[in-house]
C-alpha cells in the first residue's frame, strides 16, 4: 500500500494511483474495492491425535469462556480451485433441525465472527457453519470472485456430506445467510434458503 499523502474524498493521491493504475484492469480494481482481508485473528493447531483446535488472538475480541471456545469445531477443506478453505461449526443447539451456512462480511475473518455466531445461534436456536474466503484467515489463495464461488461450494459440500454436521431431525433445513455484499454467493445452491441482508430478512425457496 502506498504512503499516506494529501487526501481526496478519503483517499490519498498515492492510494488512488495504486487502486486504478496497478494494473489498470477492471477485475483487479473490483477486487481491490471488494475484498478487504484483515490480518488473521486466529490460527488452527492440530495435535498428535489429529484433533484441530482454534486459537484466537486479542484482535478476535472473544466474549465467552474457554468452555464455549473448546466447543467450536474447526477444520479445513479444499476448493475446486485448489485453495485450502478454513471452516467452523458452532453447535449452539444440538437438537435443532436448522443450520445456518453463514457467509461473513468482507473485512472480518472467522476469529472475529466466532463470538457473534455463538450469540446468534443461541438466540435463534440453530447451529452455525461458516468459512473463510480465499486469502482470509488461514484460507490460502487470493481473494477473487471466482475463488469466492468455489469457496462457498466447498463449504456447502462439507456441510452436506460430513455426517457429524448432519441434522438428526427427520427434515433438515439449511439456511444460508450472508452479510452485505456477499449475498450473491448463495444464489446457485439448490436448497431452501434465507438471505440475511441487514436490516431486512429476505426469504426465498430454491428448487
């Protein structure tokens, strides 16, 4: 990122040059505007038994006890574009037939969202499954639109196929939620879905 200088509408001259001229490609400009990955606020550690645990930094702003943290399941999967995708399963309501597949906003990662997921799932009595986009958190690769679609597809397949996360109820309903601007990543998943776009909730049926 260029050094700070005189600012124009919140941007320095150097930042504007970096944004539009390095290189002057519309897709690169869109990526620089849309994707704002933070410094990772967590890490994943795997012990000798193959159990992966979540370790948060102070920037994650964890709001619960170690007991809740120990109950958060973390693991990685691989997208169709070859990137490692970090996933998180928060079991807030073990007997619930609802699970949210949540696509978070563009300037946070799973570490920062973890406390929110626990609070959300507890309030609406459902479990939460989320993932980090390529280039976010410990997910590998670079943020891009193509990687974004591959990431949510990989997360969806993991949620759908991993038996430990299947709902025990006779009828399973997966709700997909996305914080603006990531509503677009959920449109092609053939399930009954809800798009969560603050401050409104839009329900859709997809067949």
